[in-house]
């Protein structure tokens, strides 16, 4: 491609550059930060985790369904074992709820047997098929026609966005450079040997950065980066839209477990699940499209959600729904995770097709990538002072009255409630704005503190949050954005509009 001259200026040299600060990219950065390496993590958006990582079902899969003999099947089982200890180190919420695949027919029971056999071959612990009666005892709202369920005790739920933030923060604490609003435009490619070329760096909109090893973890855009290096596989990437219903956490009669229907070759189906935040979630749909930015919600998608979810929980009513949303994951013609150093290049590691169960697999993916980095010739020497612990900021709503009083005495801003539905304080908002991976947009604050996610959906807090962001970032209120550039809440009056007009 034709790269502008100003983009070609070399701005720095690193041992490792990671393209994509989503969940997987951030956890890779954290994993590699334990070594004596200069690492740069880049992302094209104003915040980390704004792609697939911010809008998904947040399930920690046990690993029984991914095909035996695949890389995906191997890494999800290992990743599940590594996942909860990682959350402990990073101070990220999780619940080991176990997960259930619910059978409604005798044919479904045969599917459960196949799933259990597949899981046991891969070493998934504790799998068992329980009776319909036992399933109804554990989850009273489940369909009365349930004939049985596959129970996986190591499954659970977490918060994928906060895990992304926490991993990125821990990487930064351990010396990683993070550059947001930095888009990979092309690669620096040099001769290396008779049969190989070397990927020597990345050309971005903020200049060129050189590296010994470049890791592409670009989610939905993995294929576009591969095209720049003429890397071809027998697959294509499409955005697979998943639509969701979110229920008010105050709703009575919610489920307390993760309930899957029997899966299809395309999707795990529309599930009904609890979340770490106490809401009930329905979804997702699976609608393939070419537009990788289309997060609109379709009326037919919502109808499909209602129909699918009611097969699991017939008593569901949508009167307590407080939000609908859609997320996009890497779908299309994918056989497996692709995580490899392509044979024709030196110094390049490519990740593609990291769809579900990417979150549960993420710590094992990072370990796998670490070994590939070592094979690319980098010496990995452990840091003596590497710290795997990241401590999150206080969650005011979870503190006891005594703890709240102590916090307010130290900083009176914790005594000012900005979001009433979720009890989020000014102190929490300011802390996130000035954190190691700072929140600079409304949605970045929303995902970190949970403000604006309650019944009023930001109706009360938005003006105050705009004021706080303006003050703390030193920008006019008109420059405060919701998510990405162009999503400004306020505009200046134009010269053509008379004052007061």
C-alpha cells in the first residue's frame, strides 16, 4: 500500500510489538512482561478491549465441546485450569457456577453423551449427566420438559472487559508500553534468508516502530493484516453478530446458573445465564455479515432471542429488560484457532480465528505464544522484580458502611454518588480516569465502574460524568466522547444558528 511519508519515520525499537489490545493481546503482553523484554502493545481505539472483548457472553467454558485433537480443544481445557488463578492475581471478579447443557428430548440426551465423551477424552474434570428431576431441583425455572443435563463443574462466568483492563494494567506496571489510537497500517519487511523474509516492525498512523518479533492479535481484523503479508489459509473471516437481552438485576425469578441448549454446528445456541454483576443475560444470536462495525440490533434477532430462551426458561418475560446490545466475534469458515509463526517469515506470530472459547483459553494461548516467541530467537530472561499482582480500585457499592466511611474520610469524592442505580461515586470515576490504563471516554468508565448500566441506563449520571471527564482530562465538554471518535455528546453552536435559536 502507499504509506504516507510521515508514517515512515522510525519512532522506536522494541523486542516485541503486539497488535491488538483486546483480551488475548493484553494477556499475551502480561505474560511476556515477566521477561527482560521491551514490549509495545498497540490498539487503534481510544481504549483497550473495545472489540469482541467488550460484548460477549462472558462464559468461562469447561472445554467439553471443542473438538478433540484441535488446538482450540487443547487450549480451552488447559486455559480453564489457569483462568481462575489468573483472575485472583489480577483482582478480577469471577464465579465458578458450573455450566449445564439442557436436554429437552431423548435425541438431545444422545448429544449430551457425545459431549461428555469428547470432554472426558480431553481431560475435562467432573463431567456428569444429571436427570431432568435433578436439573429442575438445581434450577427451578428450567423447562419442566427437561429430560437431563450435562453438568460441567469447572465452568463459570467472569468479566472479560475488566480482565482485559487488568491484564493490560499489569503489563504496564511491569514495563510494557501501551499506545492507543495507534493503527497498524503495514509491516516493515526485510530480506532474511533464501526462503524467508523478516517482519522487522509495524508502520502505524503514529510512525514506524521496529521489533525483533511482531505478534498480530487483531481479532476481527486478523485477515486484513494477513493480506498485507500475503499469508493465506483455507478460511475467511466474517463478523458474526450476537444479540443479547440484559435484565435488571433487581428482577425476581432469575436463573443462578449458566444454561445452554444442545449446540448446533454453527453456535452453542441461545443461552440463559447469570453474570458476575448479578444481571441475567439472554443470547447470543449468530448472524454472519461482512460489515465488521455493524453492532445494530435487529428486531428479528430479538424475536429469535425470546423464542430460544423460552425453550430453556418458559416463564421468562421481557418486562424487566433494561438493555439490548450486539457484539461481533470472528466467525466465518474457521476450522480451529490459528496460532503460529508462518514458515515464510521470521519474527512474526499470527493469531486468527480466536472465537469462542477464546476467553477461557486466553491464559493458555499466551503460554503457547510465549513458546513461539522463544522459537523466534528471543532470549527470555525472567525479571527478578516481576509482579503478577494487580490490585483493583475500590468498588464502593461492595464495601461495608464502616469501610465506606473510612474511604470518604480519606477522599470526600467517594461520598458523592454519580450513578444512583449502581451506586458509583465520583471517587471511583476519578480513580479510573487516572489509572495505569486510563479511562478517557464515557463507555470506558461504564465498563470499568458499571455506571450507566442500571435501570435508568445513564439517564441520571451522563451530564455529571461529562463534567468530570472534561475537568479531569482538561478538555472542553464538547470534546468528551461516548466510545470512539465522532461520538461526542455535545456540539458547539454554529455561526449559522443565532444564539438561543
